C-alpha cells in the first residue's frame, strides 16, 4: 500500500509515503464481514502462518492458530496480518529509503507512536475495501495496537482480543527497554544509525534481544527448561565463555535475531511502546474506553511478569465500568509472557468460540432451556418471576446458561463472573460476556447501584465471608437474587438424627470431605443475617423438589432450597 498524502505523525514528523507489507489467508466473503486482523508483537512480522516459499525453514509465528480447520479457520475467515509502521519486514521504517536523500532513513526517521501505527493499520484496511473488521487480535505490543484501533475507530471493529498486554508500560518494562537500546547505541558498529546491512551493531542488538527474551519467560519456566544444567561438560570450565544451558540458549536467540531484525527499528519500536499510556492521554482508562463499540475478550497469564494479570484486570475494570461487552480469563501457565505463542491449544478454543459468537447472532433462546443443567429449577423462577429486564450481574455464573436465557428471552444486558476458566470458555461459546475473578475479592471495582440485579445462585454457601459478600451485592445491585440449598430440610435433619453423619441430598450432593460448601445454614439463618445487616427481603419462593409449585407449609422444614429477592434498606 502506498499513501498519496503526507502522513503526519504525533511527534510532529512527516512521512511523504508509507508502504505496508502484508499477508492474507482465506477469502473475503461477499459482504466483507469475515475479516480477522492480526496485530503482531514487537519482534514479529506479517508472516503469521504457513510457508511463504520452499526456502522457509519454519512456518509463520502463529501457524498453530491460523489455517484451514484451525482455531482461526481460514476456510471461514479472511485473515490479514501486516508489518507495522517502523518495522523492518517491508513496511516503511528506519531501514527504508528516504525519498529526499536516496539513502536509508536511519535515525533521520521521525519518531512515531502506537497511535500512528494503528492509524496506518486503519488506512491499510480501508485500502483493501473492508468497511468493518469482524475481529482484531493482538498479543503483547499487538494488543496495544488492537486497543488503539478500537478506541480511535470504534465503527471499524466488531470485536477485539487482547492477549498478555497492557494499557501502559510500567517502570520496570521501560527500564528493560532502555537497557536494550543502550546496548545498541553503545555498539561501535552503530555509527549514529548509519550502518551497512552486512556490518551493523549485531553485538548490541543481540544483547538487546537477550535482555528482552528474559522478560518473555518466567522463573519457573526457565527453571524447568534449563535449571543449572551445563551445556557441554559435567564440570565448570572456570572462564567467561557461555557454559550454562541458559547462557547458550540466550546466545542462540541473540544470533538468530540479528539475522532478521534491524537495530534502528528496535530503537524506534521500543520507544513507541514506552510512550503508550492511555490513562495519561485520556485522563483515565474509563474515559479511554468510553466510546468503544466492540466486544472484548482479554487474556492474561499467571506467570507473566512483564505485563502481569493486574494490568489486564485494569483494562477489564475500565470496560466493565463503561458497561461494555467484555470477557476475561487469566490462564494458569508457567511459560510467562510468551505463553500465547507456545500454548495455542489452551488459548485457541477461547478465541475460536469468541470469534464464532461475534459472527453469529445467537437466536435459539430455547436451546438453553431444553438442555438445562440438572437440578436448576431456580433458573426458571429467576427468569420468569424475579428478573424481568435490566442489567444483570451473575456471580458464579458457571457455563452462562442463566445469563443466556436472560439475554435472549428477557432482553437483559448481562455479565458473569466465575473463578473457573473452563466456565469462561463455555460462556464465550454462548456469546455471554464473563470475567474470570474471585467474587469475594473483585466487587469493589463496581459502582454503587451499577446493576439492576445481581444474582448469586447456589454459591453463597461456598464463600468464606458471606456476610461481607451480601453487603457488597446489595451495594452494587439495586436488587439481588440469592438462592441456596436449605440445610434445615427434613431429610438433612433425619440423616443427622438417625445416622449421626453429615447428610447428602440432591441439593447437597457432596460428601463432607470433598464438598465445596463452607457454610451449612437454613432459611431462618439467612433471614436473621439479612436483618442484622439492614437487608430487606422483598420476596421468597421455596420451590418443590420437582420444580412445579411452591412450598407454603413449614418451608424451613420441607423446602430443599430457597430463592430470595433482596435489596438494601433505605
């Protein structure tokens, strides 16, 4: 792509022309609705999948994810990946020819930002004639691009996947970038950025790569892979040559990197990352995401210390505070920041379900009622009698069946929270936004009265601090629906009386030693607790075991479970 008009950059610099190198996979459908745009990371390029030629020794950097029949199926989607502005794989950057001098730009190339990069992405997609992208997917620095596209061009994208990324670099990440740049600048061959292809600052660039690569791994991952193993002997050589396996591995990574990457591009791109700070630009993350229209799926990794899960959680909280459609999963992995490139079999199904749900409007509302979870008569009552419409937050949402019903039948705006990552994946398949979190530690970020209804269904008895949780629920919800098994049911009493053992029933099916339940309480216990913390009980329904009718006579004795509609006292 060439841009005829002068391209003005945030820094004040200008480019008279911009060329973009890109690859595509699959075919664009007639209405142009199946385009998936991949934003690569710092040292990536446009070659995201497959083999470009018979000379390629390896396929594209995300080949396990993209291709016919794979998670991002190129028989269904038109996949695009372009090398970003400032890159060294075909797109205009410091190694390009300056039209004013006929020489390579080098350090004469103007400084640019992530916003500039995103603008090039958008203009490039316009050149392809694509009005709207089905999904923009970015990992690490690519996630920054994806955020900027969604923020700056809200009409351009329907959904966004942000993987192991951040809304700003922390001081530690900026420090690592600075050390890497200084290694390049201090190399004798750097020559103020004007160096020949065959004699560049290879040593400095190799060291920069080694430093960066360390941040992509984790302590546990490095210990598992290398430990203190020696490479070529059983004893120390007592010199400064690399002899530990981890040393020779980093040397290898550095050597490979200088064969394919430009030192000047590394300087410019890492500086662009340093400047990326949505909160500084907009005043807050909430303001940054206020106008986005896309659905979001955010992914973090437990061992990522470069962009730790807390950074992803900040993005999720900002989207939730704006009532945006957002899902989030924190995946347990020992691979650190690079996990999304390594564990494609883990993240793949999530992305597959998310993109599929974006491209399909789910209208078969009765699919969820026909395949209802066993023993969930409370869902029918909640849907038909308690939650008529409005914004709904389901705490401990499981696979999202209740939320799917409320969304499709009652036309509610819904959000789920669950601590189980597999449940988040099931919600994604239903198109239900769901956030991975511990409900006892994650509600403080919600505003007072943010939801019309908060649902806590058969979960209160599993929490450690039910009193505090109830107070938070009625703070963030104008009304709340609470359901729980009744430990005072006659069958529980009989088992305790006649056998002297902990009871097991259809509502309490677990043995005492493997039960997720922490507290065993009755309806009377719950009502007493509500009175003690100024919670109003507006309605109570005690369904019969078969799910038809209600228990009116001695409900605390004959009710296996109870459903309450509560609110905060004025």
